[in-house]
C-alpha cells in the first residue's frame, strides 16, 4: 500500500481561489473540481480572506517598519564587517 503525499498549496494559489469564491463567478463546487481541492477548504479560505481583509488597510503600509528594521540590521552588519576587515588588515600587516 503506497502512501499519498499531501499536496502543498502556496499562498498565492489559495488567495486566487479564495478571491474567485468571493466574487461568486463560479460555484464552490466548480472551483473545487477545477483546482482539485475540497469545497470545505475553499469555504475556509474564503472566510479567512473576509476576516483578515481589514488588516490590509490598518495603520498605513505594514511593510514600512519591517523595511526600516531590515535596513538598520543590514547597516549594523556592514559596520561589523568593516571593523573586522580593518582589524584583519592591521593584523596581516605585521
């Protein structure tokens, strides 16, 4: 008896299916058959989309603080590498 591997569906496809279900241009049964997923899963993704859609508009762009933190982290790393390079250059000059 062979085991079936679970299919991993990426977030982009889940969003696409949930949006199609939300628009109601096709029935959930049709979408389930087309994308080969269970209708209950489509209902769950649709509900998740409805519940979390408001978060997209909260407090302006959410990526800005993450981007600033990433830039600060990278600047710190650059500083560490410069100090390390200078130290090694002095040590090898002996």
